[in-house]
C-alpha cells in the first residue's frame, strides 16, 4: 500500500545544513559527527514571551520538516544542530514519523 506524503518534496524549499552528533566522544575528546549534509526543509518558527521575576524573556523555537528519511542508517535522531538562514540552532528533539508499515513518511526536528 502506498501512503500519502504528509510533507511533500514541493514544500521543502529552505536550504539548510544538518549536522547530527553520534553517541560518545572521539579519541580527541570531541563529539563525533554521525551525519552531515546540505538539505532542503520546510521551516516554521515561533516565539513566545515569558515573564520571570519581573524580567521579560523571549523564547524562540522552530520546527524543520523533511520530506524523506535523510539518514536511514540511524534508527533515531541524535543530538545535533541545523544551520539555516545564517543561524545555528540546536536540535532538542528529532522524530521519524512512520507509516503503519514501518517506512518513514517524514522527519521533524524541533530546534531552539
């Protein structure tokens, strides 16, 4: 059975660089890179204002959606960063949205 693409390739127009870190560290004590590539995504950002003890704090968060499984060798999305619109953003959560047959429909990265 063919499942519909919930994030079609035609809406992924924002160029970005995705760098995913592997678990553990290298011999030099640095994080190892598990995946790095230039891709295109659908990028949605939002901000909210939080008041803490009379001070104002603005939190910016965003989601990047990818129409395909760009890293099939990784069973889940580890820690990493995405570089988009000249900014580096830290990945706080990665999701491989799967179809009922187990194939990946799209990937969502939540970033700050």
